[in-house]
């Protein structure tokens, strides 16, 4: 049975480094699921720093749709899979839908949330059928002020609900604060 770990916390709290350490401690055969898109120089630099930190033997799969596709080749096995990060996955999915253009449409937002959770659920089901550990990194985005921008509020709410779903499926949940790891579940 696979194990699912969720690592959450605020921006620059040490989530990715902690998740990378967990993955390294589990084994050498690690698959890194990268959800970031280098839309601008700052994001490209951030992606490059993450790539430089990863051990060269780790495999990388880039994308944020149909995550269970990483299991298409049954001969490929991994000690650990590191998904970094769920928040960018949600953001990318939100920005590619009509919800970004018409953020007041509740039905569109409901369909988007259901689609994201269905995709993640199918991926988690596939992980649980294998002898691997999944480590997911996400952000707690609702602890700050209420965003002035409607799209930002939609993102915050959507990310929060997706995080709640993932926490219910996770075997362990860790919260990082100022680089300190707090076991939650």
C-alpha cells in the first residue's frame, strides 16, 4: 500500500526543502512532478533553483493535468514521488479556464473544483495501489488578508478546498512554520 504525505505552510516556510529531504530519505528512485510554468523571469529563476537542488538521478515529469499518466509504464517504479506543488496546479487550472475570464460563474467554478479533485483523486488511487510514497507540497493561502481581487479570492477558496480534500486522503500531514516542522496528522 502506498503512503501519502501532505506538506503545507506559508510562502518560504521550507516546504519544498523538507519534502525533498523526505523523498531523499525514502530512496534513490524519485519522480519529481513539477507543476510550475515559467511565465516570467522570476518564475523561471525559481524553477531553475529547484532543478539545481534535485539529485541528478531523480526523474522529472512536468504537468498539472492527468497526473495518473505517470503510471502509464507499469515497468517504471519509484520509491517516492514528489508533487511540487498543488497550489501551482490549482492556479494553472484556474487560469486556463473560463473561470478566469468570468470569475462570477458559480457553475463553472464548481465544475473546475470537481475536475481538479477528480484528477487528484484518480492519481491518489493509483498511488495507493503501488508500493510507493507520495509527498505533496501545497500552500496555506488563506491565512492572510482577504484579497481585494475577486479572482484571487476564488483562487484562495479553491486552493483551500483542494487542500482539505488532500488532507483527508493523506496518511500524514506536516505544517511548516519558519522552517520548523509541525506534525498535524
